[in-house]
């Protein structure tokens, strides 16, 4: 299924300032040996150019459970205020 051009992630990020002045903090983590890593770096760069709030963490890991398990906990800690979990 093709995604309409106005709904592509890059367009949504670039145009996000027209929809809202409030942007949530985005947490991204990826292993440097993950096949998805180049795409995640492009996403990080798009968010940076759009001046959006995000945390990007990378590690010497692949697409594996051990890294993912740690990243999920760190992501929750980053986006949910203390005492709310």
C-alpha cells in the first residue's frame, strides 16, 4: 500500500509546526549493527532539522532483544515523568 505523499513521515515532520506548537519528546534507540540503523539516522537528522525534541541513543548492538529491552526501559524513563509509571 502506498502512503499518500502528505502522510509520509518526512512531510509530517517538516510540516509539524503548522499543526501544533506542542511536540512530544521522541525517544529513539538503535543498534549500530541493526539493518535499520541508516534509516534511523535519517529520521534523527530530520527531527533535528525540524527542531523537534528528541533523544537519540545508539549502541554497539544489532536488532536484538537485549538491546531492545534496555532501550524500552530507558525510553519509558525519558518520556514519562517521575512518579507517573
